[in-house]
C-alpha cells in the first residue's frame, strides 16, 4: 500500500508541475472555406482553404511553452458499392508550431524547409492553411466518369506528451482543436493536353 501511495503521489505531483493544456472552447474549430481537386494530366492535386474560428486556445498553449503538431492527412480513394473502397493515394504532412519568447514570434517547423516565422499567429496559420496545395499521385490511372473521393483530415494536438502521462490521464484529450475531416467526391474527365497543362478543378 505504501508503494502505491508513493507512486500516485509522484504522478500527481508531476501532473501539477506540468503545464495544463488549454483545450478549445466550443466555437474553436477548423473552418473549411473551399475544397477542390485539380487534375494536371494524370496527376491530381488537392487544393483547400481552411481557417481557425478562434486562435485563443492555440495562442494560450503556445505562450505557456507548449509545442503543437499540426497534421494534414489526405486520402484519395475509389468508392465501391460492395467491396471496401480502394485507396489510390495517401499524403501525410506534419508541421510543428512553437512560440519564441525572445523574438516574440510564432514559428512553424517544416521538414526539409526553413521554418516560417510571424509575429501574428493568425497570419502564420493563414500562410499554411489558407492556400493548401497537396499533390497526389494515384497508384492506378484515373478512368473517365468514375467517381473518386478525396478526404482531408486536420488535427492540432500537443507534440510532447510522455507515454506514461497519456496512460495516467487516459481520460484527457491532448487535442487543442478537435480533429476535422472534409470530404469531396469528384469525377475525372480526360482533357486535351493543352487544357490539362492549365489544370481543371472539380468540386
């Protein structure tokens, strides 16, 4: 019993010493402004414009020293009536957002690219989400008149949560904004080369 008491005491103490995540209020969500798939010959790309309705919980977490992972996941699939949908392409993009208290700037870290810096969190998020373009290369060529489905899933959660803390606080959500999924069904149409070079959106 004494051992268990010591274990729970230290877990409770560590939880109290760690910064408490600020979760989103009821109106803080990802908001989709536009979603389309543009084809360039056989290579499509997903284009999306997303905003955040309220950046206050994001700003509060960052200024408390938290690092947040912003994930953009895209699945391109061919829906089928009887069999499971056939996944043709997947894309997974991960950014990390931090606050630099010395420079008083928000940073967005990207793989194999220089970090983005901005004094305004709203402007930083708009640079990333306001004009999103994600290339998708299908595993099999498109066929005209088939209906395809593209799904964009976004999430924003704490980056550095120890596994033991996740288990201890299994009831706690580490999401700063609730994950959101946006789906678009579209049909592919074969285009002449001259038109395909310019691309053509379907929505």
